[in-house]
């Protein structure tokens, strides 16, 4: 129940496990790290969908720059896929009573299993005070180079349709100095003629005065629930069904993935002037596109990242994607209610007419977003407007509630306009790519019976208002699933 390709759905868990091994191989340890064990548990009890590589990279980064438990906001906690919305609300509520200063206290709030899973990524106040004393000259770096060869060779390499390159090559360099990071990623897939078909470089900075985060080079932006922009987002579903609807990622982050599509190239910054937060960005990035030779229009974008055959190489870097925009959020607190509201404005232009925009090459997007905690009820939503191909409107909203500890309820509604189109959207949907042409209602419930046993399920009813060549299937349907997760004791 996501807007991801079936191939991603089939191979997501395998990709996660392979990447865990990749990231932990340098330790030369026969046992998996706590991160790997926790990711295995997530994969075993449900699904990991979307950009799973980004999830692993984010978690590795959080090991070095931990989330401060007693000061972090809901956005920061949402980066941890083990925490559902009820867990986050419980943390925010309980720390108001008294600071959380031990793993035991944390376990009493979210459960022993989850506390152990998030322990490598969180820090208590005592850790934060000691971190403030560190010098600005702290330096660290990692470099990984991989060569992968398939046996037997792929048919495309043998018959000459691909280049003779039979190896997959990848390099990853990451340097950290004080509050700055530099990331360089290079990759060549099997059958691609260039030594490194893809090279990504990003320079990031954080926590410098009012500058919350800044990025130069390649970077990702995530706004609201993904109707306007949602890049590199991942879903962590399974037994914690409510957390599978909310999209989890940083609002702005330097790009560190080897995926060759779904990022901006330029400069961006987030400025924090409490209670406001302003994010601005500008990008000019060449992207792969399919252009109809008769009409001269862009008919689709090629996000596979493969450049092996003559056709694939013809599509490479075909057009320049120019994007600029801003997002402003305001944090509020009044009585029992607290949360954030905000708005976004984005302008993009490909310089070539697009069939998706009715023959135009550019369009404007605007959106409003909000989330609030009122007592024990969590509310969230986003509404977005697209200028082309015709004035169109999409929105999604939901509510989460924990009537008793260990019982989580969710209700979410979505109505994505038939003509709404955002090339950067990644909203929760059955099949509504680009945040358009879908309506639905989603109800879910999760029950944590003990630290070892949990059960949950959801029911989703959906409808596709407009049928065309790209959507030839049934115009409505439903999806239901039940998860049962049991963690054996240490004696087994």
C-alpha cells in the first residue's frame, strides 16, 4: 500500500539486509551491530519500502550525531523508524514531568525492545553537556571502495547490447570536521561504459548560530506529507502501522545516497528563528528524460539510473531541471495544544514542453501543512495546489489516538486531484504517483501486548477518479493486512 514500483516492493528487504552488511563490513566483526539487528527486526515484522539505502545512511549518521532526548522535537524523533506516533507523543509528554535520564526510564515509556533499538541514536542531557565541551577541531573520515562482479555475465554484456564493463564499482568518501561534512559518492553499474557513470558531491553544515542546516552541491528537501516535495523518503511499516502513514525524513539534508534520481543540485539552507523556521533552496540539475521525437515533448522521466544501452544513454542528462522555493513553519503552543503550521512555494522549469503539463515547460506549486498534539490526539495534514496542467488541488489529513497504553489507532483520508502533478511528490498512496488522481481512506490499529508480542492491521479503501493509458486498471479497490510480531526469548 505505497506508491512505489513493484520491483522495489519485492526487493526492499533484500536491499536493506545487503546494505547493512555493506555498512558493517569494515568492522570485521562476526556479529551484527545493534543497528543491523534492529533493521532485521523491522524487516522481519513488516516492510521496509522506498529509499532503504537512505534509511541506513541516516541511522549511521545518527550514531555520530545523536538525537537529544530531552530537547528534540517530533520531527527529529520521526527519523527513528521504530518509534510510532504514540511513542513520540509519550516521550514529549513524559519529559515535561521529569527529564529522561536513563535507559530504564525510557523503557518504561516506550517499551524495553524499542528503547534498546533506539539507544545507539539518542543522547541524554549529560551527554549533550559533555559534547558542548569538545573542540571545534574534531575530525573523522571514512572511505569505502567496492567492486562487484556477476558470474555468469549478464546477457547484455555477452551479446554487446551493454558496454563490456562487467563489474559494478562504487566509492564512498565521508569527511566530518566540527559542524561540517563532505560526502562524495561514485558509482558505475554493470554494463555502463564510463568508469564512474554517477558522481555526487555535497557539503553540509549545521548548528551555526541561526543556521540550522545548510547544503551545497547535491541535497534533499522534504516538506509536509510529501505532496509538494518528498525526496528519498522511506516507509517503515509492519507492526507499528500508524508510523507507516507519516513520512519520515529530515526537512533538508546533504545527499549521500547512490540513487541517481530524486535530489536537487545547488544550494539550500534552513534558518531557525524561534518560533519560526525558514528553508530556502535553489537547484539546477540535469535529469534523464524521455522525449517524443515527433512532438518534442517530455513524456516521462527515467529514474532507473541505468545507462547501459544506446537508448538509456540517449536519455541521460537530457534536460535541465531548474527549481527554487521556500518553506516557512511556525511552532505554536496554547493550553493543551501544541504543534507546527507552515506553507511552501515552489517554482520549477524544464525548458522543454511536457505532456504532463499540457505542453508547458514550467509550473508553480504551493502548499500548507500542519501537525498538532491536542491532549492525547495527534493531528496532521497537508494541502497542495498545482498551477498546471490545470488548477488542481490535493490534500491529505489524519488523526492518531492512544486510548490506553499500547493501543494505537489511526484514521487518514486523502483526496488527490485528478490533474494534480508534482514531479517531486512522494505522498502516501496506493498508486497515486506525483500526488494525483487518487482518493482513499485508511484505518489502522496496533496493539502492543508485551515487549515480545504485538499485533496490528489496517484497511484501506481507494479510488482512481480518472482512467487513462497510464492507469488502465480497476477504478477502485481495497487493501487489508494483519501483522503479528513475536520476538523469541534469549533462551531459544
